[in-house]
């Protein structure tokens, strides 16, 4: 069974932290990854070569990305998820099974193109996963040969500001499933188990959950905000 087929119907956990967060320490990240694997996750999405290596040691499928240590102020307008071919090389050398990258149509560093990134990933016999924010980007990424299309960036770009602010973009998922004959992953603003089931019922190949599981500060903040709004 190939990796993509193996992931059908699976929940993937995005285990990430920014360098200025307590959970970023190597031991903390290892513990977090091991915890979600113990809970049943069979695939992880992680950032950077260090964390790819940690995840690979846990015998799970690993989706690798790179991103800056601090997001730029204009992050809605900037390509920052695995933006260059060199970034993909770092992840491939670390052992990532799937390379995820910004699949939008925005300008990239070094005058590189989305096509350059997808072609290089395939030249290394790895799986190319395009993180997109709208249908047009999904169609373009699929046309260029991306193996997986994910809704990761829906609501996080200038081109997708109409996406729901507090829930998954099911409308985008539905359109992608209808128009693209490739695996479609749902990612972004998933907080409840019923949202996962809804995604699978709509035809999602896999679902990626991040903050609701692996970002303690954001989980806490949701409870605090709820309480404050009730007071």
C-alpha cells in the first residue's frame, strides 16, 4: 500500500511550535509527538529538519514543511511555507515522506515557481502536497502535478479572506472534491470531533488537526475567552 492510500480516512496531527514558545524545545516536541502517536495518530505534520527527524523515529508517516522562526508582519501576502527548492531539499534529506508547500500563485523567493518546487519534489521520488487557500489555487496546483491538495491556507491569505473565521472551510472542501480528482485534505480551524466526521462524509481523503491538540496556549485561550464573554 502506498503512503497516500494508507492515509485515506486517517487523522493527521500537526505537531508544531514557534521557537519563542516553551513547547519548541526538542524534548518537549518529542514528548508531544509521542503523545499524539500514543493517542492513535499515524501521521504527523511537522516543521523543520529537526522535527522531521524526531517524527521519523516514531515510525509514522511524516509531512514536512519549513517556515520562518517568526512570521512576517505581512504574512497574509507572503509565501512562507516551504517557499523554495532549497527548503524542500532540507526536508527530503531529513527523511520526510511528503513535502508540503505554499500552493498559492503568489511571488516566491529567488524567482522560483510553484512548478519548480513540484518538479524537484517528484525528481526525488517524494510526494508533493500543495497548501492552498481557494479553488483557483487548488486547480492550478493539481494541473502542475501536486499529488495532494490541502485547504491549509484557507482564511490565511488576502485571496481567501471570505473563508470562515472560526470553522473549517467546508465550502472550499466541497468544491475541491467535486472538481479535482486527487486526494483532498481538510486542514484549518478544526476544534471538534464532529467537524472531522463531516469532512470525511464530504469526501476528504484525510484531515489534519493542529491547534486543537498540540497548542496548549491556544486551547487555554479559547476557554478563557469563552468565560470572559460569558461574564
